C-alpha cells in the first residue's frame, strides 16, 4: 500500500496513521461490541480499514475526501458497495444499517472530533459503542473525573450517557504529517441510563452556562441563565418533588442534634439545606439525604466540582416547571 498516494489535506484535519501495529490495535477496539456492524469515519487510505475487514461483521466506511474515496476503490475493490462518500456530520445515520445499532470507530479528523462526539450523543440509542483515535487533550476531557482540570462540558454531557475508557496514548511520529499534539485511543460504552431525571435540554444549558465561566462560583456563572428563565438572582427553594417527604410518609431517623416531635412534619429547609430552629428541631441538624428533605445545590462551588448527579439536581432546582415559576 502506497501511503503517499493521497496527500493529507489540512482543511480536512487529515493526519494519516502509518504504524500498522497501532492501526491493528485501534481496529481491535471494536471487539468489545461483538456482532454489531461497524461504521468507520475517515478511513483515508484504509490503514485501519484493512484490519476491520476480516472481522465477521458488516463494515461500512464514510469518507468526504474524493481523493481518498478513489484510492479506496482502487485498492479495496471488495469495499465498493460499502464506501459512503459523504460528510459524517450531515449524513442520515439511521439509514446506514437500516436503523440497526452499530459501532462507530475511526482515526477521527482532529478539526471536528468534538462535533463527532456531540453527533454520537444525538444518536446515542443507535450507537451503543464508539471507539477511535483523537487528540490526547480531547480524550482526557472525555474521560475526566469531577475535580480535575480536564473536566468540562464534554466530560459531563458524554459521561451522562456513556462509560468512557482512555485506552492508550499515541505519539506524533507515527503519522503523516506528524500532528503537533499527542493522540489517544478511547472507548465509549453506552450505559443503562435512558432518563436523566430532569429536562435534558435545560441540563445541557446549565452545563454549558456553568462551564462558560469555569473559574467562577455557580452563583456568578449561572446569573445569565437565571435571567433567561425568569428566576430570582438566588436559587429558588427546592420543590416538593425534589426531595420533600411524600404525604403520609415518615421522616428519616433524626440526627443526634434534634428530634422531631411526635406527629409533626419537618419544616421547609433553608436555602443551605439546614432545617430552621423552629418546628421542634434544634438549629443545625441536616436530615439524611435519602427519604427526607434534600440539601439544595451549593452555589458557592465551581462547575468542575459537580458530578453528573449534582448537575441533574441543579437542573431540577432551576426548572421553572418544577419551581412553579
């Protein structure tokens, strides 16, 4: 195979992999999702494609570069009916395998890698598995945990629906041309979540707005969203559906700091989640997080300190439909 047959195009973010052992390792990442057909994005000259073809499953490749498509047709005639000359970001993914779920893989173009993953999110029930190579920085963001510098919008939105594994790092010298950054191979596996438990559109807005000023406390970064939603500058009190005891249920066991009088109902929590000194409970105790009045989101935190569950709770606290706004 002549790797100089197609000239890498900067406009398409092309960096052709030349190390066959790494190409094989990337191709083998789809083995984590047996029996599903595979769609490879940006096959270029088929360096990785040649290791996908022998696998006992249906394979299709999507390539936007006309020169690369011509090369594939010349050198891999058996792929003729499986080459899709199109833009992955615009094509109808539900038509690729007639609506059947599939695995996405590829040496993804660096200039659109984030866009590719947001497209995967939009089709998460069609793509239970996604593997491939991207910039190391993007891979670290995908797999980052709360509290780390890499944790951000992409981390939260992807990990809400997928388990992300950072598999291995790839050095620049195995590409033509060598990129200015290191690369990494990742694997994303669809989790069992089908409902976040909040308004998904608002969830995305909350996450993106919060990380728009990631060094600021939430009470500062979310001010624009408060205004858009017609909410007061401070967080509204958590609604009943967000943690108040259902009618007729019993409150949880009290802490040692106070005991509820027999037959009384716990009073409404303060904005900090601490029960007020009236109603039979001494000042200071907080009811356990399960079954009772839930502690409200802490707006003095920064977005990178919040888990996905925290962002869900924050979204519900800001949802006008739940707040009665």
